[in-house]
C-alpha cells in the first residue's frame, strides 16, 4: 500500500521553508499532496490559482515531482483528506511559538475525524526564521528575499507588492 500524506497550508506564497518540509515529508511518505486552502478568514496576497501556478512552476524540475501532487481545497481539511483518501496530515514546526496553534489545529482535526493523524516535521534550521508573512513584510519594505523563496515567487512578490505601493500612492 502506498502511503499518502496531505501537506495543507495557505502557501501565500510558497517559501523555500515549505519546499524543505515537503522534501522531508517525501522521505517518509510515498506521495505528498500539497493542498492549498481557500481559507476565507485570511486576506491573501495571491489568489488560489496564482498560488497553485507558483508552486507548480517551483516544483516543475524537482527530482521527486512524480511523487508530489498540488491541489486546492475548500472547507474542512479533514473532509478533503478523507476524500483523497489519506490518513495523515503533515505540518511543519519551526519554533515553540508554532506549537500552540498547531496543537490546537491537530486536536480539532482529531475531534472532527479520529481516523486522521497529524504528523509534525521539524523545519530545517536554515529556514527556521522564515514564514510567508515575514517574506511579504520584507519585500513590501524593499528588502531582498533572494534564496528564501523560489525565483518565480521572488518575481511575483516584487510585481505584486510594487503595484500595491503604486496603487496606494
Ligand atoms: O499555512 P496556514 O495558514 O498555517 O494553514 C492553515 C490551514 C490551511 C492548514 C488551516 O487553516 C486549515 O486547515 N483550513 C481549512 C479549514 C479547516 O479545516 N479548519 C479546521 C482546522 S482546525
């Protein structure tokens, strides 16, 4: 039986930290589904389709791409996971500060569906301080994020955040 894990997130946008986590998950699972959440509570910079395209381009030449699927989902994560069907959700942990939110989500997901487990994987030390939010903050303020996100993301951030500044002016 092939093991399948779902790696959900906002991926607004994908960072090299996310890709590191995905690669670590691929050491454990045969197939990993990168699942982009609609997440109506969060105001996103990129549409779901833009996020999908950026992930697709970033992973287009990945040596393990045959074992990776990129997908979009709406509504409850556990329902999406069950529809695959899969039994494992993978989430990354960077620091203690992630723990409370992750713990709460994992327990709520378990309450919603006791057959699905959440597996936490430690992010590589190189990426411990980055998040999509901090990357956006840095670009918005004119900082350089090269090496922290895929090239396509770097370009998209520069375009999107520059045009936002122009619009605000
Ligand atoms: O990258 P993020 O924003 O930390 O990812 C959060 C995500 C998308 C995994 C979470 O918000 C989610 O699972 N959303 C789907 C709706 C849902 O199932 N909510 C209940 C989980 S507690």
